[in-house]
C-alpha cells in the first residue's frame, strides 16, 4: 500500500509544480517574478544599429600580441569583420572575405576582429583557412562593445571619413561583399 501512496504523492506533487510554475491551457508558460517589474522575453543577441554613425575605435592587439590602435586605419575605406573560431558562419564566410581582400585590398583595408580566441588560436585557425588579411584580437571586447556588436559574425563597411555605411549581421557572401564594396570605392 505504501508504494501506491508514494505514486499518488508524486503525481500530486508533479501536478502542483506544473500548475504553479507551468503552462496555461494554450501552451504559454507562466512566469512568477520575485520582484515586481516588467517581464522581458529572453531573446537572441542583437547588434545595435550603427549605420550612419562614426566607427568607434579602440586599442586592440595585433596577431603578434602588440598593441594596435584601429584609428590608424581610418582615412580609407575599411571592412571590419567580427568573428571567432567556434562560429560556423564565421568560418564559412572567411573565404569570401579573403577573396574580396585580394580583389579590393589596394583601396580598402580588411580587418578581422576576434574578441574570443587567443592570438595563437586565431592565427592557427585563419592560417588553416588561408586568410591573409589583417587579424586583430579584442580580448577585453572594447572595440566590440564600442560598436554595439553582440552577435557573430558581424561585418561593418566604413567609408574613408570613418562613417559606418553598411552593417551586416550574419554571414556575408561574395555577392554581398562585391555589391557593397563596389559602392564604397567608387
């Protein structure tokens, strides 16, 4: 008889917990707040919209660990790609960015900024893919935060005056790069 009572007790406990914390009849979960306030749905990371604003600069690290002020690259068009090695779309887009670098590199600076990996991991990963454009490490995420980057990959196209003219959140393709760069260098 005690086994039946345990089963009934467990069923009652499950019913109570699911009613107190669980779902309504329409499948939408209830949320009890510890403090009064406004509930915010959890979501995915979203970048701030920075098109039309000045590109914010910071001192980051070169692939050799030396300090690099990204402001030194302003004055000519620039493509800045935020990425890291464990990001599948980052890896997929790197050959297209390399191809654009080879095509437009005489008139546009290409910079890959990695806020996650060590310099060694960053260099080894990029070498395996065949990347030759400039890679910088942003270990304190100063450049990333200054430009409102929260999702990867993100690519910013910056004109010679230092204004972000296009922002692409997500994987870029060769066609997207060509279309934007043709407009940027004309």
